[in-house]
C-alpha cells in the first residue's frame, strides 16, 4: 500500500490516555493499515500520581518517567513538540517543535489527549512566586528548593530570615496538595536532624484550601482521618482559606494572616489544556464537549478524552455527569478510543465509554495512608498497602515497576538522602516557567496559519 494513501492517525499527548491509545493501536492495527504519529514534548509517559514522592526524594525522577522509545517493536512516529492549535475542518494540527519551529501536520483521525495544566487565579504575585507540582522538572526543582531552605536557614544568623526559610505553604487540599505537603513534611522532619544549629520547632508546614473539607471525594470519615494525620505531624490545615497575595518573602492569606515564607507550592486544581479552545468547539468548563463515544459532534475524525474532554459518565446514570480527570478513567478511555478509531477505519459502529470508579488512594508517606477501594474505607498500613499496590500495578513496564519497588525498599531500609541535585540555577524558576500556557493560538490564528502554511505530509 502506498504510504501517502494510508490513513493518518495523530495522537496528541503522552499521558495515561494518549499512551494507552497508541499502544492499543499498535497492537490491533496491521503494520501497513495506518500511520500512527504521537505529538509530545518529552518521549516518556509521566506517572503523575507518584510525583510527590519524587519531590520528597523517595523515588528518583527516572523511575516514574516511562520511556516511549525503550522497545524496538513500537512503530509510532514521535514528533517532539506540543500541539498549539487544531483546525478540525481542514484536518490540520499546528505543532511547535522543541526547536520552536512551527509545522502543520495533516491527519485523517486525531485523538486529543493533551491533559491539563495548573489552574491559577488572578492573585497578585501568584505566578511570579509560586511553584507548581505538575511536571517532573517541577518536582525535582521543588526538592532542591526545599533542601536549600534548610541550608540557607542554617547559614543565617538572622532569626527572622531563619524562621521565614523554615515555613512552607501548600495551597490545595486535593490529592496532589495533600500528598505533596505530607511527603515534603516528612522530608524536612528527617533532614532537620542533620542540622544541629536548627530548632526543629521552627519548621512549619501550612496546607490551605478554600473548600470546607479536605479531599471531599473520600467522604467525611476518611477526610477527617487524613486531616488528623497531618495535624499530628505538625502540619497546620486551614480550610475555607486561600491566598490573597504572594510576594518573594511572604504570603498573605484571605483571612488576613501574613506568613513569612520563601516557599509557596500551588496545587489548587487543574484545567483542560488551552489547546481545546483553539478548535472553536463547545466546551464544558474548558473541557471539550464530546459524546459517550468520545467523538466531537459535527467534526469527522476528531476524538478527545482524558483531562481535556468532558466525557459523559454513563456509570453514574446522572444527566450531565462527566468522568473525573483521574488516571483510571484516562487509561480506559485511551483503550476505548483506540477501538473506536479502528472501528471508524473499518466502517463499524462506535462503542460508548462506561466505567465504574474503582475507588481512591492517598499515600501520605511512611505508614500513613487513607484509601477507599471499591467503597471500603481503609487507614494506616492496610491503606498504604492498597495505595502502593495500586500504583505499582498501574505502572506500564516491568522496568518501571522494578525501579519503583527498589526505591521504596531502599528508602524504607536506608532512609532519606538530603542531596541537592543542582536543578536550581541562580535565576529562580516559578510556576510560570514550567507550563507554557501562553504559547497557544486562537482559532483565528490557527485558520490563518493553516491557510498560509504548507502541510507536513511525512
């Protein structure tokens, strides 16, 4: 078959949804049946739920970055870059490569799984002074930063500066924020023992959230259990509170408190990738409105899933219910979309996506965890076993499973190492330096680009 006439399937994003889709396409399509291309800035799949453990040093960055080039049997072409616009009428995706070259990639079928970005608000100083917890680089950077605060506090003779260096603020009482605060608090609690000049009582962690409850999806009992674990460790949990403004050396809460600190970690939710807005199609709170088959109504060959798509949650049986942006849904949606793309290729009917949520797990580090598998509430070591067992089994490759298990065992036996790896440069990096949300085009710019640019037919 002539390669020019092969159907071109373009997958955007290498998260849980995109990678599962690509792998299933590779398994089920014959080598000459279609050309599959994946657009991603990095040739790895990031296992996002374990990111707080990278920030705390329990896991190495490499252990949760699953290479997409490791196996020689995979035939998908990888374009290193990010999609910045899609013209569904012309069937063209505009891509900015990692060398900042902009190319137009034609497709017959496109699978949009670009994931989400950190949700921010118009809070003075937030993007200039806050860290995020959404990328591997951010996790590694935060670890360096936190350890450097201990070094700088130890070197300082100014009591006020020392106290400010040892205060840390995490905004966001969801899973990411709670696990980040819990894991990093354990890191500083263990590390301060190696700094005889520092008073451990000066280390203060604050976890704040505008919501009235911590991780409400867990239910009242488990949410209170998690909150009690954090408070027992010395983490001050403040609910119904957010940030009023942020500065380089202090943060002002909405309740009027001013906390001297050099560390503000922002994990207050996510929003769909700005790529979704470039299509000019209907969205639901930023997520592309799709059918239960994950097709974009009115546009042939466009599929969307994962964090960036409002996929109807048929299992709930409630009108208007959409699937939450979790890994378990994204992985299963990826496989279902691959099946539907193949069905469309063969002229067969598409199948709707339906999956009943299997539960939630929250790893608070050490022996502390709360989990709710299949509706069963667990705490302590049983919950920790379920949490780590779930994450371990969800890792896609045996190499990743071996690395993660080795890291866990080594950390349990040998404890933490408090080494800065050199990710910090003299110019500090903050939230706005890791997520390039200002690089996307408007629908008008996409059309102008497509009409005036040459297509990449390779």
